[in-house]
C-alpha cells in the first residue's frame, strides 16, 4: 500500500497563521507601553499632574439625575457582582464547550485586577502639582468593570460580540466617569486601567490562538452599526479631548483663567470615553478572528 505524502501548507497560509497568532501579543506590548507612557506623562511631570488634577477637581458640581446614575453605577460595581458576572461567563464558556475561553477569562480577570492593585500599592506619586493626595494610579473600579465586560465579549458567540462590546463600553465609560466625578480617581488612572486590561486580555487571546493555531477564515466582523457607533464616538471624543487638553495645559502654564474647572472635567470625560471606545474596538476586533474549525461557534 502506497503511503500518501501530506499536502504541503502554502507559504501564504503559514504567514497568515503566524500573523494571526502573534497579533494579540503585539497588541499586549503596545497596550503595556501605552500604560507606561500615561504614567510618565500624567504622574511623572508637573504639567501632566496639574492637568490631571484640574480634571479631577472640576467635577465638583451637582446634578440630581446625573449624580443618581453615577452613584448607582459605582454601587453596582462591587466585587460580588463582578464575581457573579465572571462565574456566568465561565458557565457560558463551559456550555459552549470552550474550556480555553474559560481559562482565558480567568487569566484576564485575575491578572488585570492583581496588576492594578500591585501598581497602586507600589507606585510612587511625586508631589509636583501642589495637590497632596495619595497615589490612585491605576483605577481599580475601571479595571474591574472593563475586565468583566471583556470577559463577556470573549465568551459570547462571535455574532453577538459587537453588541455585547457596545453595551460593555457604555457601562465601563459610566463607571470610569463616575470615579472621577466622585474624586476617587484622575482621568489618567482610568486610561491606564483600560490599557492594563487590554494588555492582559490580549495575552489571554494569544494563549487561545496558540492552542488553536491553524488556517483562519476572514474575520466575522461584528454588527457594522455597532462598530460605526464606537468608531465615530472614539473619533469625536478624541478630537475634543486633544483640544481640551491643550487648552487646559495652556491655562495651567500661561493663562490661568482661560478655562474653567468644569471644562477641565469635561476634557477628562472626553478622554475617558475616547479611550473606552477605542479599547473596545480593538478588543472586539481581536476576538472576531478564530481558526476556521471554530468559526461557527
């Protein structure tokens, strides 16, 4: 009986597979570098601290309905609630017979929240802006909310990940803004938290892809309307954040009365919303490509 030689894998397919496997690792490195950059700029420089603190203190205003929504959202972001979300996500992964997603979810939640708490406990905050306050970098609330939302995106079927991502982005944005409004965290704390969660999540996806390496189908892009909403939101708020940041920096250094505290707070809000939308765009796209044999699940 004549043995049949295995069919060689085309070089183009091998290249696509390698790119598919390594992309999450590159995203993780970029996110980690971004978190370091945020710390260097907004914690390690006097101007960065001044701009960050101006946004923090500018949220000292009251609106009954807004305050009620933010307070309720912060109250809902409790460890017990997040634990229930993670357990539900794990159960959903088991039902889909995707133990790899369950393990990836556990890795994401544990590493992201543990890293955040360790950084917060051991990073120093030099007093450069004249505002004595303990280190709050990065935000534990934002990390907890984002890691829970990321887990839900990861374990849901690909067809639903866009919608889940949009809902998750909205929840994370509200929690993050609430922490600044309550003067628990500065905007930079939130930006770093989002990047830390993205870095840990990307490493988790890298592990999943490494285990299930093989030819891939074209990405099953999420709902285009969902992605359009996130993209437009990210673009508009990022533009507002850049303009606002420059204005607040100019006010802190040259023209003290150029902008108000509320303007600085809204600049921080714009930066948070932009970062949240951009982070979820990357995460949803990152989880939208799987090996061909898993594409229907």
